[in-house]
């Protein structure tokens, strides 16, 4: 997975002249443009994405207990919390889980060949 600086860092690096850079970033890294209503979800995701419940074979799920303090920190309203939780779980299973499976497969192949 490619990494990029967050938008605030990018703003500082390019002294606010980021419109063209944003287009490049989204195009080159295939990152969808973040909708305004999903900004809180992304802010929460960047803080809890590594908070996982681990099993003997690796991660099992996102640790939802770790999410609630972050929801409080961002003052997410009660009626918005369910939507945030749903989107966070979707991010985990669509983004993090496939990466884990890919890394596990590579590790197993190295073990067989090594």
C-alpha cells in the first residue's frame, strides 16, 4: 500500500498551492477524493487502524473498544456514531484485511521456498 503525507502536511510542503498536487495524488495513488461528510471517519481511521484484536493466526478484527475514546475526542454525535462505526469496519475489511492476507501469503511462500 502506498503512503502519502496527510493533506495538512502537503499544504505546508507546497505552501498552500496544493490543488494540482491533490489531483496528482488521487490519480497516482488511486485514492478516492474524500467527501466532506467522511472527513471525521478518516481522522478516526488514521488513529485506530492498528488497534486490532489478534488471534493465533494474526488479526481477527478491528478493536471497537479502541474506537470509542476517539469518537469522544472528535465529539462525534450519538446519531453519527453508528455511521462512523459502519464505515470504519468497512475500511478495515476492504483495506487492511486484504493487505494482511497478501502479507501472510507472501510469508508462507517464503517459508516454502526458503
